[in-house]
């Protein structure tokens, strides 16, 4: 079992959630129950799944939850692109969020591969 709070990937993805919430506060009010909500839910899903996987009894289970977190990260990436193209996100905010998200995706890939290699 891993202590998720000590994992840099969890810390970074949790920080991304806070950033996403702040950057989506200015979205149009009519989007609160659609794109804003979807973006926030996708973002929250990333550290939540990492934490849940760490609470499981095996690295195999953790790998499965890292896969789910990775799927959520790509969902979030798509939603951020849409928000940017709709001009809900400035280019600066989009670039900042996208760079942080891509780093989390790289970390997830590396952590997952380390766990797989440990299993074999």
C-alpha cells in the first residue's frame, strides 16, 4: 500500500484541481451544469483515483486505478481544448493548465510502468 499524500503525482494532480476550479470560476453561468461541471469532475477524478488505487491491497489494483486516472486526464484535456476554442479560457490559462496536465500524464505513465516492471 502506498501513501498517496507522499506521491508527487497525487500532489500535482490535486494542485491541478485547485487551479482548474479557479480558472473555471469565470466561465459563463449557463455553463455551470455542463462544461464547467464536466471539467471539474474530470479534474477531481485524477487525484481521487490515484488515492483510491493507493488504498487497495495490490500494485495490480493501483495500476488499474492509474489507468482510470489517465483516462480522466485525457477527458480533461479534451474539455480544456473545447473551453479554449469557445474562448472560455484565455490562451495563457489554457497553456498553463495543459502543460501541468501533460506533466501529470507523463508521471502517471512512468509510475504505472515502474509498477508493471516490479510485478514481473
